[in-house]
């Protein structure tokens, strides 16, 4: 069998050059350059993850490791808005094929006008920043109270991410774990449903 020879117009590379090229290919991707807010989010998320875990128990015979999680304090009691009962809901939505929201509330309209939206954003300008401790005090009327943002009423956490100008009236909140929660929970909440907690 004849050895393969490079074509006349192809420059052969030396083994040293080949290893140098392969080192570039095998190198791990560069770490992304994080902004100050991104660095804070990464450090906070890692700290919260460490606080949820008590220890990791390794199996002496090669089995899967067992992770032991911390049991947190239960959720603080909080007076929730009244929930519409089933009979009242059926009477309200009778004949309405577009009834997908809960009952209308005079104190909390489902949709804000542009003027109301600007008022909410300006009202939060004094306290709204990353790391601010907050409590969720209200939420949209739910179709089913067990699901959606209504279930987060009374929960506390920190402002985790500010939104773009398109959703300036909303904010991401990294909720404190309660009970036996193991996974992190980040809620997307309207600013009018949030109040700051003094630090």
C-alpha cells in the first residue's frame, strides 16, 4: 500500500503545529463576561443552592449518592384576598365563552392604562433595585387559586432581575424556600403586587 502524499498545493503541517491546533479545538469555551448584575445573580443563586443542601452522602459500594436537603421554616401566615366559590363562578361565567379570568375587582383592574402603568413604575423607583427584599401582597384573580401567581401571595424574596422597558411594570423575584422546597422558584410579578421590606 502506498503512503498517502499531500498534494502539491497543500502545505503539510508539522506534528507540533497539529498539536497546537488540537489544543485550541479541545480547549473549553471561554467564560462569558458577566455584567455586575449578572455576577450578583450567579453568586446569589449559588449561595441559595448551598443553603438548601445539608450534605451529600456517598455510597461506600459505588451506588448513587444521596443528597440531604434542609427543611426550611413554613410560609408565614398571610391574609389572602377572598376566593370566589364554585357556584358564584358558574353563575358569573354562564354564557360567556371568553371567561378565562377570575372575578373583576374594583381595587385591582386586570389591565392597567398607560397612565396607571407609569404611576406604578414611578412609585417603585425609590426602592426597586437588585437584592431588595420584597413581599408579594396581591395577585390577579385566579381561575384556580392553586395555580399561578395567586399561590405566591405572602411569600418573601429578593428582586432578582429587572425587566426591559417593555415590561417595566413587572419584576422577577427569587423566592425564599419554605418547608421542604428543594428547587429554586423565580416568580414574574407585577410591581403593584409587591411591597418592599426594610433591610
